[in-house]
């Protein structure tokens, strides 16, 4: 069981870190491992649960765009009516559809792997540290190579494949979902504002799917095993609301700034700390 203050704190971290180029899952897992002394599988499961809050934040912030895409979805599904779609709606739905499918194919087995790591294992902590350093290095090189100028109207299947692969790899704790997807989109030549927007929109169907997979994995566990998610109803709700509130503020701030923030150094520093902690464990 989690205390209310623990859930509020972790929710606030999730709300901010989900949209920043650092790994929210990795940071939350490290806090729970080393500060709250939680088992690794439970830590990863609660981190995934808190994504419901950032899902609510994204749906709220992009509600008008999501409503438009929802209205266009039936025509997108039926090939005969695709010609009635605007270029923007068709490009976005093509991108989100391909990226989501590839994310599931890559991310589902990696998520199951991350939940099966030994509790408080030094190797699990070392893996998180190494992946955080990898995230930081990607963040360091991406802004230097950005081509900047492409918009949603220039989206292609290749863009969706790269972005979906990056998002799938982020199922491992330590790899930043937003950091990887934004970096890939910048490397593909998209403007900062477009890369941010596309990364935020990509998160919505994937968070839905991650919650479903978490529930499925819970159902497949034997009755004598500890539940993956044992936060308690009140603490779980408090964490989600905290993540939603802070998540909305963070999205709003980032879209207002409309530029990349230099979080690569933070990711590398946290990764080095993780590796040191693993060596001393």
C-alpha cells in the first residue's frame, strides 16, 4: 500500500516527466526503488498506472483536435470514403494508426520483460541507468541534426514507422517515450512545435493499450503471487489526479515555449547515479 503523500509526489513527477525528454517510468522506478524501497515489478506497475493521469491531461489539452479526429475516424476506416477527408486528418490518422500498431508489436514484450525483472536487482537498476544515459545522449545529438521545417502535411509512413519503433522501445524503464519520439521527429526534419504535438498525440492510444496490458498481466498471475498493483484505491486515485493536474500544466508550458529544452544533461546525470547505485548495491 502507498501513503497518500507518496502517491501525490509520484503523480506530480509523472505529470511533469512524461512530457519532458527524460524517462518518467525510469525516474519513478528509481524513486520507488531507492527512496520508498518498493520491489521493481510493483514500481513499474505503479508507474504505468500513473500514466492514466497524463492520459487525462493529454485528452483535455487536445480535446478539440481529438474530437475532430474521432469524427473523421469512420471515413478513414472505410477506404471508399477516405477521399472525403481533409489532408490533415488523413495524414494524422495514417501516422497514428501505423505508429500505434508498431508500438504495440515492439513495446508489449518489452513491457512484460520490465515487469519480470528481479525485485531490487542491481542489474535492474544498472539497466535503468544505462538506458537513461542512452536517452541523454540521443537528446544531446538530436537538436544538432534537426532539419526543422516539415509539418503534419508532410507526414509519411516512414515517419510513422520510426516514431512507432521509438515509442515501443520506451516500454523499457529508462528510455524516455517523449524524448525518443521527439528526437526521432526532429531528426526527420519536423519543426519543434510539430514534434511536440505529434509526440503528445501518439501517447494517447498507447497509454490506453498499456493499461489494458497491465490488467491482462495481472489476471495471468497466479493467486499466490503478490498483485502487481497494490497501491490502494485512495492512493491510486490521488496519484492519477496529481499526474493529470501537473501533466496539463507541463503540456501547456511546453507548447507555449515551443522549443526543445536541454534535459539531456539531467538524463545522463541520473543514469550515472543509477549505475553507481547498482555498483554499490
